[in-house]
């Protein structure tokens, strides 16, 4: 699927969209892999609470500040975005039971934009029976 991100960094809840894929697959028991094709974005699972979403983004800004003398900035000026993506990872694998993703009450799936705004591609593959 395509995602048009709006901000420089943001977390976008894609849980409903992933659930639609699971439903359309007719898989009852299996796994679902969600991955980003980009080196400056990530897929994560966490709580969808506005304060926490802000806290996650602030943590990334504190851990990996911009323009901190990175080598990659000499050619692309976005090393911080790549490094933040390294910390969060590029995919999540979730289990499917009774045609539904197994997610805890407070778990949502997020696309993390780390160098936006851009048009992004996320792949969702459902495997099972
Ligand atoms: Zn780059």
C-alpha cells in the first residue's frame, strides 16, 4: 500500500488497513508480515496514545539528533533519519488466529515516517490456511 506522509517525522496508525488485508486473505491461522521499502522509515507496534506517540518521537530526536557530524550527511543530509530507522527496524511479523491479528488491547501497528513528507510503500503479506 501507498502512504502519503505529511510531516518530517510522525507515527501513522495502519492497524485497520493491515486488518483489512488479513480479512481479504481469508487466512484463519497464520502470520502477517508488514514491511517498509524505505531506509528512512520503520514499522513498529505500540500503544496509540497521543502523549506516547510524542514521547517516542522525542526519544528518537534525543537519541539521534540531527547534524551531529554523521558521514552520510556529506552526500544526503539525512543520516539521522537512517540511524533512527536502524533503531526501530523495518518490519513486524504478527500472528493470525481465527482470521484476526493477535494484538494486545493496547497494541497498534504504526508506520514511522522519519524523513518526510514523502510517498511511501508498505508491503503486507499474509501466509496461512
Ligand atoms: Zn540518505
